[in-house]
């Protein structure tokens, strides 16, 4: 990124996601992919692999939570302010299955001061399998120093 760059909100969101993705070994290691990024929103996907199913032979809730949490993280870091989770809550609605492509879509509900609230819906095909709400907190620092928004 050029020093003192000026970016549109969409370009800023994408550049922040690219910078964050380079350091995100967990999401990459689980086979997640970024589907879409925009200001205050993100969509990621992940295929349920054999090592992700539990003794019930359904997707382990921890992996569903992790997909939702990663998607939340990308959404709340689109404004070029480093943010982390302060708290999260997930409700599992129906099971994911081996081979399912899970898609998590996050959207910003509120952002005020250092705090934000984001809702994430996780689907498998047309079925909603989980709903997640995350509260973020900015921690100081920028993904792209010397960058402003048009």
C-alpha cells in the first residue's frame, strides 16, 4: 500500500481484509475462503471435512463457531482500525454435515466509539444452521497506516 493512499470504503475494506488474511493462519488452515468483503460486512466459506465431524457424525459446533468468528473478525476490521472480539454468542439451529459448504455472512449492526456489534448467519445451502452475534472492541493501530477514505 502506498504511503498516504486515499481509498474508497470498498477498496479500504478489501485492503484491510487482504492485510489481515496474510496473518490469519487459523482461517487459512481450516480451508476458509473469503467470498466477499465490504465496509462492515464479510462473507467466508468453509467445507466440512472429515476431521471436523464429531461423534454424532455432524459438524462439530466449535468449527461452525470458528467460521462465524472469523467472518465476524473480517467484518469488524474493514474500517482500518484493529478490532478483536469482546464477547460472542452462537445459537445452533440445525446440524452441518460432512461435505457441506458452510457460508457465513456478517453484517455490522452498530459501531460507536471503540465498540461494535455484528450479526453472522451461517448457512449450508438454503438452510440456516447457526446465528452468531459478536461484540467487537478496537485495540488501537491500523491495518494500513497512512491511509484515508475518499
